[in-house]
């Protein structure tokens, strides 16, 4: 844009760019492809119980509303100083995150158990792509792993199950993704959903706290 800011940065980012880890242009494009693919599949694997993916996604994007709006309030373009953020169009990112959170909450009214409508692969893959997009454009690729740790755990359980079964012939979980493991262990579907929502809420709270803590450190508070 006119201020010289690009939508994304070739530097790997936690809360802001890590200057010591810069990717070459080709590697950065490959990195973005991997990030989008990973998050899309992670949310897709989570969408196996009524309301689980929609409720968790609403919390993650709500956390991103706080993060990106804070970046807007402390943007280097309008408020230069210690702890400012070189993120392009953070208010637009906040609007995207807010719209996604609102859509997920509205959808959850009908998707909660017993579900009357389902998001399907089209919805879950798109939602994963939104997390990927927000993480790259807000310079929070690593922090996103904390915010969306439930999705990360779900896709990791699938990878572990496949690798372990192919190498040892044994299963780590009764069924993967691992929300089905707890169902087979005797947990009711709604119990799994509510407990996983609680874990997501804790992860989002932790992620926002880490984000704010980094800002306090940056300003020397």
C-alpha cells in the first residue's frame, strides 16, 4: 500500500516478525501453501461432532478480533512508538474475524446437537483457510497454533494414528480423529463437545494473554 506495507511478511512470525527467520520468496509461497493446507485439514478433521468445529471456530476468530483490533489501535502507521505493529489493514482483518465469529455463532444455533444442518467439507475447509489467512496477514503464524490448539491436536491425532499403525500395527487411539476416541471410551457426544469447547476457550485465553504479554514486554512495562 502507500505506506509500503505488504499483506504478509517473509519473516516467520510469533506475535510480530522474527527477524532472524526470513524465508526466500519461493519458500515463503510454499510455506503459505502448507499453512493453508494444514489449517484447512485440521478444521475439517474436527468437524466430526455436532457443533464442535463451529463453536471452536467462533472462539478462535473472536480471539482474532481482539488481536487484530489491538494491532489497529497500535499500528506503526498511525501510532508509531514502542510495541507498534507493522500489519497491513488490521481493521479489515478484525472485520473478517468478527464476521466469521458471528457466522459460526449463528450457524451453531442449527448445528448444535442434534444438528439440523451441517457445514460439510466446503464449510470446514473454508474456515481452516480463514485461520491460515488471519495468521499470515496478522503476523501470528506461531501464536495461531496456541489459539487453534484443538484443531492442531485433532489433525495430529490422525497423523499419529496412521504413522503408528503403519510402523507397528498398533493404534494409539481407539479411533481418530481423537474426539471419536472419547466417544468409544463412553463419553456422551455432548460431553465431548462441551469439554473440547472449554479446552478451546482456555487455549484462546492463553493465546490472547501471550499476545498482550508480548506487547507489554515490547513497551517495557
